[in-house]
C-alpha cells in the first residue's frame, strides 16, 4: 500500500501514488467525474475521481461522501496551479472511515447561539481554523520573545487565597478544611516573589474573572501573559510593552499573512505597529475626552467608549499612564510627583479594541502597601508573604498583563472575543 502523506507534503510526491486521510470539505459531481476537497489540518487538496479509473466499491464510496465525512482517498499526485494548494490527486480508491449524515453546520448563515452551541463543530470552518493558527503564532511569539531576552517561565497557582484584583470578580470554592479559595485573577503577586529570585520572569496561563458582563470584550476564562522585572521602573515598563507588542504583530505578519488575508484583515494597519507608541497621561486623556463631548470626570476609570475615543484616528496603540489611585489596584506604586495617582499604564489598541495591556510599577514601600491593603479592607493575614517581599530586601520592580484573546481579536479584526479562544466561557455559556 502507498504511504500516508499530509496535504502539506504533496509537493514532494508529484507522480507518486499516495493516500490522504481527512475530512470532506466539498463534494460535487459532474456525471462520471467526482470532485472531492479533502482537508487534513495541514491544508486542503482536490481529489478528482473518474468512473473508469475506479472499481465499483470505490466509486460507490466516493459518490456517497458527504460534508465532513472522514475518509482515506488514494491517488496519483499531480501539479495543478488551479487546484487548492497547487496540487491535486487523480483518484484511484476511496475508503469511508466515519460517515457524517446531516452535518449540523452547513455552508450557509447560522445564528451565533447555534454556532456557539455547536462550537465543537464550528471550529472546523475556514475562518475558525485561520483564527486558531494566528492565536498559535501569537503564543509562540510570546514565548520566543521572553526566551530570547533571558526571562524564566514561572508557573503560578490557579487556586489562591489572595485576591489580586477586585474582590467582586472572584470565582470562589471551598478548599478542604482551609476555607475559601479563589480561581486566580492574576499570577502577578507570586511573580513578584519569583522576580526577587530570578530577576526577569513571566507566567502564561488561564485566569478567571466572575464579571457579569456581556460585552464583546469580556470572557469569564481567558489567557494572560504576565512578565515581572526587577529594577524596572514605569517608563521602562512601557518600553518593554511596546517592544513586546510590536514583536508579536511583526511575527504574525511574517508567518501568518495567508491567514490574515483569509480573514480579510487590513494588514497595512498592522504594519504601522512599531515603536515608539504615543503616551498620554490620564489627566490629559480626561481633558481630551471632554473636548470630544464626554461627561467623564477626573477620578473615574476609562470605559470602553472612552478608550475608543482616545485611540480614535491612531494607527498604533497608545499608552494612558498615571491613573488615579482609587481607580486602580492596591499594589500599584504611589506617584511621588502626584500622590493622587499611581505609576501605572493601560495600553489601548486602535480600531476600537480597547485595553490589551494593564501594567504598573509595584509599590515597594512596606508601610504604603500595608495602608492600601487596609484601605481596601483586604485580609492582611492572606498577604503575609506578599508583605514579606517588602520586609526582606524590597526592590523596585514592574510588570504587566497582556490579554491573549483581546490581542488575537485585535490582530485578526474580530467582532467578539468568543472567536479568539477554542471554547469560550461566557456569562451565559458553559458548554460545550
């Protein structure tokens, strides 16, 4: 029997008889000629079956193939520029592996709820495959960026007793006899401990927010990459962020341009994403928003509409820095130039995609940090170890978190985060 090959390997087998295994993307008949498009995860190939070239059994199988049936198709590889991928098979044999009668998702319009309920099948579509490949490239770019710059990956807990962000967005569970535990909102607090040991560290994994939001920018479970760097101040933190985001975008443009084109992404807009990025203080952003007709007051956090206005007309992301203390988390360093604010930043993507990064210099003064914990009415005993980092060899340090799904949505120009992850967890959806 001829060897199994993948669609991506067909160029190495012109003139050979090979076997492909995969799923039927398309099937059409023209009398005594059948055209089957088979996909196998590496690409798509057309297999042309002529009645005179097949035995009765193979012709019967080939003729009965349906959308998304799995099959083994055998044939001679021929070069043909008109065919998908530039090669096709002159079919000789067909074997059905798994039938697919009345496949639920047909090549037509379907409602979003229907598609989400059938997400396990929706993933097979051209668009979703392209998105997942871009996501994979972004993940690889993230890991390569930090590896090349001497960062160490540190895996932080998913279950934790310490709150990293707002207490109102925690998923809570009972942890044996020790009381409540929470699904992690961030790995940052643990990374601060690791940075004192290793200097430059990062974590990358799922995080959870029990935020009752139905917007296109929110998921209950999402992936976040969080670097933490010893001896880095707020300005250096923003420089690292713009270098990081530019690297990711450049990598996708270099290696996944075909997928971007398939998604009809305007790559010209992505090609403009290069350092430096514009920077605007929170105070200046409020003034700018008021000029645009917003009724926002100094002290309020920026909402989605505010972020869209700030980034409007820009070709690359923009930093908003030094937010009011009350609008941000307890661990951010007080701004010595204006104690009403903290040394932090949000990085706002253009084209209406909003915040993709939140970062800050961390408060390294024990008494100030303790005062903030008490202001927030957080349990001091849960943070004993975090406070120890300031008691024993405190040091200036900074870090940030980049939301993977928001970054995928922006780079792919998606309308909703639900397409940026294989199995989205939304406020109203826990299946499949």
